């Protein structure tokens, strides 16, 4: 059975050695260059729904260039 002093010491020791909280993840839409760089080589195999959702937060110029690349692939009949 633990005494109150022992319990307090354990709590104090464990709370002081806890790992720091991780940095918060960036909000969606804050890294458009990373999204575009990931999508570009995979544009021929990404589903339409995935593409639509990935393009939503991108700037219009980037969105248009990725959509044009997708349209060119679809026009050639490649899957």
C-alpha cells in the first residue's frame, strides 16, 4: 500500500520527466507546395475524389496546372 508522501513523490517525479508535447501539425492548406509535389508524379493514378479533395486548398494556378496535366493524361487514353 502506498503512503500519500510516496504517491506524491512518484507523481512529482513522473510529471517532471514527461516528454514535451509534440509540435502541432500544420492546418490543412498550409503546405500547398508539398501537396502539389506529392500529387504531380501520381496524377495518373489518383482517383477523382482524392484529386478533388487535394486540390481544394491549393492556389488557383497550381490547381489549374494539375488539372491540365490530368486532362492531358485522360485525353491520351492513359489510365
